[in-house]
């Protein structure tokens, strides 16, 4: 029991180290930049999300040179909506069999772009009026690739199950850690990159076989000596993930998580493992205390549970808009996280298929 108490409170201490810093973009509506920006939106069956992001782009305080929507073999009205907004539309009909996920759509959009800066946006991203200017300001200050993990907006009960997936991916990519680790890669929903830099790493061609193209692209940038900076979306850049239902959520996170875990640096992975184990111990050990009639330990574990609720509330508010009850129910969400992680690991180990956007995708080894 003593070792379990040490584990629980070690996890709480590690939480302060893993979730120490929450970098966000600086609001700046008056930034000036001589470079032209091309926005590229890969879209597959996005008739619901696409009009929202296109309207957001029209409302920006920074002039956008061109907007390119790449229709990735959609079977809904994605193409018609893009045309109704007057943006440049590219319809994919020749996707090679060896290209995975959205990489081919991103590459086709980049090939067609004529601006010096390329901004890749997922269709489910939402932008405040100053979002583009803030991205440009950050790029001008750092002169490197800028990528953002959008603030996660959740509406329904099942969407709360993204809690631990959202939380863990931030320190796993060394975005929020007190100790500086090497970043595993980019955040796919928002990537701002100079076209010359993009071409120097062979664009999305370097990530064509990877189901997590953002991590693969980040690795290639590092190999070629290009730096990048990662940020959290806060109020300016958000998204609503997996609005298609609980099955959509499970498929989406299963697609990403085992591959992403293997990209995390060993020491950082160990820290996160202890953090997760601490959460699990807080859930399991009170039950053991009741069974053994050890009421002192039960009181200690209830005390620890309260601390975890406060800590999860602290960090979740920085990463997404979750329901007020969500931190109190964290054991339920942790159980689903562990289940999905296990399934994802099994699928990757045995090189099995996952389903995403109505496509079967085989996980790379």
C-alpha cells in the first residue's frame, strides 16, 4: 500500500512537470508580411465542416492570397460547397495506392499553390478573426515552421471520451513539459510552412506511407535541419473532433495512438507511463482498501482522488472545452483510453487495418 501511495503522489508531481507550460499564439491583428499565403484544405466528405472553415477564412483580418480546397474523392457535397465559396477546387481522381491518409491531397494542394507560405488546415478547424495574423506574427518572429494543436470543443457526452487522448498527446510531443525534450512531430490540423522548406523535405511525399503524416513530416524537417515550434490553439484556433459519433471517435484515436506512442522519447514515455499508472492506482486502490477494511488508506486515496480531479480540471481547461463533470468522471475516460491504446497497439503489432473516412488503412510496422 505504501508503494501505491508513493506512485499516486509521484504522478501528481510529474503532472506539474509534464503540464507546466501551455504555449499559445499572440493575438496580433496589425501584423504585416510581404509573403503571400496559400491556404490548403484537404477535404473528404466534409460538407458539414467545410462551409464553417471557409467562412472563417473570409472573416480574417489578414489578407489571404488564395484558398485551395482539395476534394479527396468525397461522395457528398464537399466539391459544390467549395465552388459556392469561390475557392480554388482540386478534385482527386488519381490517388496512388501507396499513399496513406490525407498526404496525397495535401501534396496536390501544395503543388497547385502559388504563395510563398503554405498553410495546411483540416476542414474541422475553426478560426477566430485574428488567427491567420497570429500565425503569421509567430512565423515572422521565429522564421520557422509553426504548428498548432487546436483547442478541442466538445458538445456531447461521448465526446468527453477524448479527454485523455487530448491530454497525453500534448506532453508526448514535448509541447507542455518543463524539461525540454525533442518534439516528436507536427500537429496535422494546422501547419504553416514556407514553400521552399516544404519542397526541401519533399513535401508530403516524405510522409506518404505514414498514417500519422504530421509526425512523419516533423521527423523529416528535423533530419534536414529545419526547426519548428508547437503551440496550443486557445481561443483563436479550435476544432470539434469526431462529431460523427462514438464509433468515429474510437476509429480516429485507434488510428493515431500506437504509432504516436512509439515516436515519444524513452524518458518522456516513462514519465507519461508513471502519470497514467498513478491515475489508474487512484482508481483501483480505494477498492482494495475497502476489501481489506483499511479505512486510513481509503481516506488517503479519496484525498488523492480529489487532488487528481483538481489537476485534471487544471490541465484540461488549457487544452479543450470539456463538461464540468468530466474531471470527476476521469476513471471512466481512462478506461476507454486504455482500451483504445491496447487495440491500437495490437493492430500496429500485427499490421492490421484501421478504418478512417470510410477507408481501410493498414498500420505501418
